[in-house]
C-alpha cells in the first residue's frame, strides 16, 4: 500500500438541491465507518455554499464541478475559482468527460482552468479517460498522454503540488460497466509514468482516482491496486449508504 492518502470524491453532477445535499452530508458526517480516506463531495454550484456550511467541522470537504478560467468579467453564466473558494470550496473538478462531450471542454481550456484553480490554492481533480473506440483502436496511451500533457502544459511540479488526476474510462461512466482491476491498474500506472516523465518526483505524490461505476461491491478490489489512490464516484455518491460503504472500503 502506498503512503498516499486515499481520496474518495462524490461528484453529484446535476443532482440534489441544497436541502437534499445538506441531508446527505449530515448522514455521511455521522461517525459510521472508520476510514483513513480524505472525503469530498461536489454539489452543483448553486448548492455548494449551503452544503459547505453543513459540512464545516466534519471530515467532508466540498468542491466545485467546474469553473471558468477568468476571475471575473463579462462571462455570462460562469463561476470563477475565487467565487467557489469564497463559497467554501476546497477542490474543483476539471475536464470531466461530460464537460468535454457536451460543453466543448478541451485540453486547452482545462489547462487554463487548472492554472486559475491552482492560483486560488484550491485542489484540482483533472479528469482524463478514453472512449471505447479509442481503447479498442489501441489509442489508450496516446489519449491519456495527450490529456495529461495538455492539462499541465506550462505548469511546474511546484505549482502542481496538490494535483489529483481522475482516470475515468468514458465507457464505464454511468453504464454499470467497470474497468477490470487490471485495466484500472495498468492505466493508472501509465498515467503515473507520464507524470514522472514530465515532473519527476511529483509522480509519487500525485493521487490518481479511478472513476466509472464505482459501487460498494467493486470499490475494495479497485482501491487495493497499488496505483489506485481513491475514487471519483457518480451515481453511488448520491446515497449515504453506498457512498459510506465506498469510503469504508478505502
Ligand atoms: P458513475 O459513478 O455514475 O459511473 O459516474 C462516474 C463519474 O463520472 C464521476 O465523475
């Protein structure tokens, strides 16, 4: 087992009102499972402040699901890293495949957002992952390498000190189909090798979460892999029982 602290994150996506989110963190904050994991939830931008207040003083951190790269200005509909921070966020998810697929996110925009998030002292979770066609076409390593390099372009190992990467194979998100533990471990080891090639010793510290249909019944085996340092959980993070069981598995 590595010395990296496992990190279990719940990406609520477009689910849960402020009230529902408060109820969920209150249920999670009860000292049920003993776990050494760092834990965070990611409500909608609108619910974030209320959930962060409810989670204050507990072991549960709160983060945003996205942000804009500029701090303020004429950017209708956007939210900045500094506003997320002021609302109580400690983390920001960047480059989720749903944002890449539906909202035009690119490696370049992820890079600009990553720079903004780090400048605010927030912890970034950069999401990467391949489609099934890319995997079947033998392009897995090419895609992951391009996404890591693109996201981190122009940044130094010192700036990236808190970087978290989430490897989420797109074919495993919301499908009930999980990567095998071997597929996950192989991809994570490859991603770590890319970070090593770019940033040396940062590779030993960077935490790489697995995401894609993580459930209570597969979490333990995935989290036991040497290069799997946590999980980014979608559907199962919406239920206190399931998410609590995944936290306990870490
Ligand atoms: P599911 O756990 O619902 O497959 O979602 C994974 C995910 O996209 C987390 O960011």
